[in-house]
């Protein structure tokens, strides 16, 4: 079953017909290819003919000869029909060296609409961005949201019938679209493991010439185990040293950049709320999909971290600019900024103890500006106080 990614389709519709290259970026197997198919289906339903659509996936062996950019360009030009607009879809285009020349040339002629996908955030950085300045529109594609999973699967026989049971499964196994084709948990886990290893070996080891693969894997395990925790190079150096391994500070940050570039993890900078300035050290990291973390660690056991990760990804889906807040010696889980609006958000498992309630609310009560403040937890009882809203996490994830 194919879930319609309406949020992304709506964003793409806004730029359809505009003379910009549409770029979908995101982790491997996150659903970019499916989105391209859904765009093509919409075009066909609107009267575009099949021969006006050229669709190439560069992970498929049959398109291997087209990975040379001049050959690719000549192939596309030969398939165009005179007097008709052509729609070109280039999937996993980072496999083609010089692809930007093809995309730019096709786009500049005005008779071709170009859609590309890639699995590396650096795809349009540096010189490439300069080369294509003002000629592309980027959309980041994330795994399925809880809302997409709940609305897409609960009408089908998948053994999930309530909001809570769907959420607990989502918390444990994440939202990678491909895993939903498997009924058995073990098979779905094997699928996720293969995907994770593919990202490590193809997108990080091969692309970034990593020599010590075992050390990279140990480093990544440390990183995904400690999602939502303040990260420092010294801490991980000490951890690896205790295991009899060494990793330089430079290599640590290279590995982090590689993991971020493949969308495996996201870094969140810290912000001093009182001093109104960025803190340049000790970012927090969150994983792109909790199902990957659950391959090695128990998300239900680490439910506080997992809930924080879910909220982070949801804020990212909603296109917020996100920071971790520092207020004196206390921490605000997220500062979410959208234009002139700022939200302060705390995330916790349950507000069962008075000490927990005090900890989560008091830091928000100390912030004296008038921006919205919110505590998110799994409680069903509303504990809003002093103008600070308390929301159940499922209600938060299902809201428009």
C-alpha cells in the first residue's frame, strides 16, 4: 500500500509550472522515489501524456550507461517531443557526476520541468549552489509522521486499532515507509538493518573514504544511543578510550558531518535565552528514524529520549528553525522559531510526580517574554498552568 504524502505534494504543487528545478532531499528509502511516482500520477490525471514523462532511477543497473552527464543530456533531448512540454525525473542524481549541468541546461530552455532527488544534503552546496543559484527549490523529505501512519494504516488489517497502540508501535519501529510491507517484526527489523548498513557503507564509508569501519560503527552506536543528550568530543573520546580505541577530535567531527549529510542524524545548536546568543559547542543530536535506534537500543526503556526525538522530527516537518535552549543552569528542550513567532517546548514522559511538574513548568515560567510555552507528555490529564499549555503528545502530533 502506498501512502499519499499530501504535505509534500502540496508543497510541490506550489512550484509546478515554475521555472525552477524541484529538488527532493532525504535519507535513502525515505520515500522520495514514491513521491516522484505520485507526482507523475497527478500529471497523467491532468492530461499529460506518458511520452512527455522521462523517469530515470540511477540506482537501477539499466541506467548505468547514462551516468555520464553528456550521454544523459543527449538521451533526454532525444526523447523530447517537439511542441510538448517534457517532465524529467532524475532519482538519486548524486550518482551522476556533472548532473547539475544537465539539470540547469534542461531547465533554462523553458520547455522542460525537472525533478531530482538525492540522499546527500551536500548535493547542492558550495560551487554547485553557486552554479544553480536561484534555479532550484528544495524540499526535505522525512520518514512517515505519526499522523501519516495513523491515518494511512489504521483502516487496514495491520493489528493496530487505537491511537495509543499505533503510537507505541511508531515509537518503537519508526516511520520508514518500506518497513510497512512486512507483517513480521523480525522481517521489518532485517529490512531496517540492511538499510542502515547500506547508509553506513555506501553513503559514509565509500563517499568519505572512512578507513576504520569498525570504529565508525562504534561511534555511530554511541551517537544514536545518546540522542537528545548534550554531546561533547571529550565524552566520546573517553568512552572509546575505555574500550581501548582512539579517535581524534577532527575524525569525530568528520564522522558527525558525514552522518548529518546522509540525513542519518540531525544536529541541534544550543541557544542562550538570557544572553540571546548561540552557544558554539555541545550540540544535541537526534536520529532521523527511531526504528534504526531500536535495532540496538530499547526505545520504550529510553522513552524520554524517544519522545523528545519524535517531537523534534515533528517540529522539523513543520519547518521550524529549532534550537535547544539554555536558561541559567536549566534547559529548555526546544525553541521553535517560525518567522516572528517563537515557541518554547518541554518534553517529558509523564507528569506523575510533583517534582517532575515543577521541573518542566518552572523553567518556562522563568522566561519573561510573551511567546507561547508548552509542555508535551503522554498524560491524558490536562495540567496547563500559569499560561503554559500542556498537551498530550498524540494530540500534538495529530493537530493540523
